[in-house]
C-alpha cells in the first residue's frame, strides 16, 4: 500500500506522516524511517536534529535508515508484510539526484557540501536529466512491487512564484512530475495545509 503525503514548507506533512505510522504500529506493524536529508551545513543539521527529537518520544520504535540517493534499492530491501516505512522526503531525494547527475555529467566528484546558490548555478545538461529520468522510472516501477505499507512525504512546490534560474525551474518541474507519477499509482494521496489533511485520493 502506497500513501503519498503532500504539503508545503511547515504545512505539517511530516507530522501527519508520522501520525499515520502510529496508526499502523498500534496494529502491530514495525516501523522504518528512511531519511533522504544530508546534514551538509549547520542549518540542515539543526533541522534534522529537531525532527529526530520529535520522534524520540512519540511512542514508535523507529528503525532509522539514512539514504540520500539509493532510495529505490533501500525500499526494495526493507519493504515486507507487517512493516510500515516512512520516507521523508521525496523532494530532498530529487535534489540529491539532480546534484549528483549534474556533477557526474561534468566529470566532477559529488559534492560533500552544497548550498542553495550552488544548486541554482549548477549547469543543467540533457544527459543529467536523462540520468534522473531513468532513476525516477525505476523508482516508480518499483513502488508497485513493494509489500507492506510505504508512506512517502513530498513537498508541493508548484503553488508559489516561478523561481529565477534554469535549474531552479527545472527542480520545480521535476518535483511536480515526480509527485504526479507517484500519485497516479498511490492507493492514498493526502494534501496537508496548515496542519490539516485533505484527502485527494480516494475521494
């Protein structure tokens, strides 16, 4: 069973995803948390620490897996009947994939640190996009084969101002298309706004 949880920044989407997990653990499921974020700067490290602190006393015995890139293989390895997996989040995974793809195309090592300005100025190429498209296709195809319950958290980034910069606009486009592809096959899709969940699928 696939449940996609969408929302903007500070919408409450992660908290809602964690609440869904608690519903399953109350039924006897074990819980895995797959984190795609990387603590590559102080601000992101602080964000991650806050998320971790919030989970430390929520009553769930989480098994934590940090996976910024190989999300498809990780889910295939972890998913099984009687288990609920929370992935937070798909858009950070997309960011990691685009950064790595662009650096690979330019024969550069993958970055060990990056900032928003690095992401915006990275050269975009057709080959980098092709690498991402192949990764996305493999991911979406694999979702249909997963056992147990997988809850995917993702940012809804297309409702604001169109960003400046080619790669920033590319990111918004790719995030929207990724969300559409996952939503098309998901059993449930929920949009969280101001902490309130709105069921999009099933209606």
